[in-house]
């Protein structure tokens, strides 16, 4: 839908899907963008999954999936974009973390840990790439009303909304 919207505004756009936890698929995704547009100007790392529960109950596969998408995926995408942006001495990288990456959350210890990792990776990469004219920034939003929160009860969502300054959950359009 976004691709059609962009094309309707006169922009060139393609949708490229990849499992960001797989470095080969990330490489192919970036190569696809370069084949279509000959350059990569902006990378937004916003793929994410969640896992809620007590850390003691988290299985190894759950941990691998969470870490693979939310942290490894950011690493792989940044690594692939790196060489192209440095060669051009320009580019923008935006990563998406979470408020839990800054403060931690009960029953979301693993999620908090990988999102804290995204923040640390972003800060270090900003220092590494800044001299090459590339900015790297991170957004750490509060609770956003997406499918990722689909397992929360209406009561839980209401309680989270009450904790926000605007008294509601964030939306993707925010």
C-alpha cells in the first residue's frame, strides 16, 4: 500500500521483503535496492518482534528469534548499508528501539535487553560513521498500537495508555 502511495506521488518505489535475522537475505535485500536505484540514502531498521513472560520461561528458540530480528537484524542491515554509504560519504540510518531498552520492563527482560543493545549499537555506529558524513540515530518510542501488542488485554492496553503523557497509545502514523 505504501509503495502505491509513493508511486501515486510520482516517486519511484519498490517493496523488498527479507528475514532480517538472516544475513544472506539482508545482503540480497540491499543488493536489490542498489540494483533498482544505484544508491542507498536512508536505512530505517524497524523490524521487530516481542516476547512477554518471565525470563525463566523463555526457551532458547524464543530468545534466538527475538534477538535475531530485533538486534541481529539491525546489525546485519547496518553492516550491509555501511560500505555503500561510506563510499558516497552520505546517508542516514535510523534504528527503532523501545522505552524498555532505556528503562527495562518486568516480564520483558529479554526484549529490554535486545532493545538496549540497539541503543548501544546506534550510539557506537553514530561515532564511527559521523566522520564520513553519515548520521545514525535511534528512536525509543513508548507503546505503539501495532500487531506486536495484539496479545495484550484491553485492560493492559488501557493501563499502558494511562502511563503516557498524552493518555493514549502511540500509533504508527505518530
